[in-house]
C-alpha cells in the first residue's frame, strides 16, 4: 500500500510522477469529505472509489461527472479532498474542473494512467495506476486498475483514521488473490462470447446492480454503447420499481450484477420481477442464479472488491457483442482517445 501511495512503484517515472498522496496524517484525520471527479469510465471508477472510501475509511464520499461539475458553480470546501480520475490525463472537462478547483484554493489529487499528462501535472499529488501505455480508446484495464488504486487509498485513509486493522489485512489478502481470479474469469471467455452472440440482436439492454453492483452496471452499459452501439440503460436495482420496469419485455435482455450475499433475498426479488415480465436475464454472481437464464460466475473475494472483478466479464461481453456485430472496436465512432473539447 505504502509503495503505491507514495508513488514509489516505478522509479523510471521519477520526474513525472504524481509523487504520492502528499497528504499528511493531520489532514487525513480532519478531512470531512471526499469528492471524486471524472468522465465516462473514470467517473464510474470514481463511484466505486467513493463507496470504498465510505466503507473502509468511513469518510463521506461521492463521485460526480467532471463534465457537469464545472458548470454548476459548486461550493468548494477547504476540508474536502478532491480527486480527479483520468486514464489519458488529458480529458478537457476533468482538467478544467481541476483548474477551477485549484483557483478556488482546493486540494486536488489525481488518479491517472498516462505519465506526465496534463492532469498529472496540475494536481497536488496522487497516484499513477500503471494500466499500460497502449493506445486504446475504450478504457478497460484502466477502469479495473483505478478501482484497485481506490481500494488502496481507502485502506490508507482508514489506517490513518485508526479504523480496523483486521479490515486492512482482509482487503490486502483479497487484493493478492485478484490476479489469479481475473485469470479464472478470462477462462470463461468462450462462454461469454457465446452469450454475446445472443445479445447482438437486441435493440436495447438493461443493466442493473445494487449498491456495489450499480457502478459496475453503469460501466458495463457504457462499454456496450461505446463499442457495439446497442442502446443500454443502467439502473440501481432498487430503482427498477420506480418506473423502468416498464421497459422490461422479452426483447430487452437484462444483465443483473448481483454479488452481495447479504442482499441475496433482495437480489432474488429483483430477478423475479424481471422474469415476471418475460425478460431474458444474464446474472453476474458468485454462484448460478436459479431465476436467471444464464450466469457468469465470478470468484468470491472480499465483498468490497466485488466491483473490481465483476466489471471484467462485462467488458468481455461488450467486446464480443461488438465483434459479433462487426464493429471496429479500436476505432469506435464518436469517441476519441482523450476528449479535449
Ligand atoms: C474519459 C472517457 C473514457 C472513454 C473514452 C472517452 O477518459 O470518457 O472513459 O472510454 O475514452 O473519454 P479519461 O479522462 O479517463 O482519459
């Protein structure tokens, strides 16, 4: 944890690194709020991060699209820690939000992939996520790595604020298991590709997830939209009954992200509500779901790390759906490597 957070992960980047958190223990103890800003996948990774910070460090935290934040004359508070998230480090909306916050005297950290990028240079500190230098328009590895960086950050803040050492150990052990578990998920690629062929005919798809599953649902629906151009909606599972259930019908498949064992009954009820409307269901869960037509089974880890693992099969689902439709995945329409306007 310390190695990553102090920016010492790779000395090759010595001159351009964000330099670690740059946050002393007193600041970390008195901080009252964390606000995370980013666009697209970076925003969704920020939503995961906000949940982790609330859960593991017990600091109120939320995420907001940077593209909206800067147009609404936000209240900037001195005891709020702002964190900008960006794969490219060049996204204009996120950079502009950082600059605006700095003008107002806020402390802004970055969670960034591209070394030496504009956001990395403008922030007061932060971490690189080291998701690789490959030029890829659609963020995938970076989304996963950013979620891991937030788990480390949440642990670090929790530790400074004297929260449970047992939690820290539990999460660190969970993080160690991730590479092997990700390999297990990748072994299901053929199964996921078969499912994707079935979904390629859909005009519209619904993604639902409860609590930790919700940012994953949002990200999965964005991936599908970005590269397959299939219309997709994402809803928090508990919001379905407030209107969107009307959209469920046989021609609109639903992907339900249902990891939490403690919410098993609620999740089952959601699946039943969808099934009652003859909607086809693909569940992403730790064990096969009786009410679903298919389940992608994701290995069990610590519950806080579920979003890290559950996003991966759905990135693969979007990829194979786009492939089945003959889309140019590396050059999706209307999407640039970094959105600079
Ligand atoms: C933000 C973003 C990506 C998306 C696409 C367009 O980029 O919305 O999430 O996949 O590349 O830009 P970034 O700030 O994370 O580089």
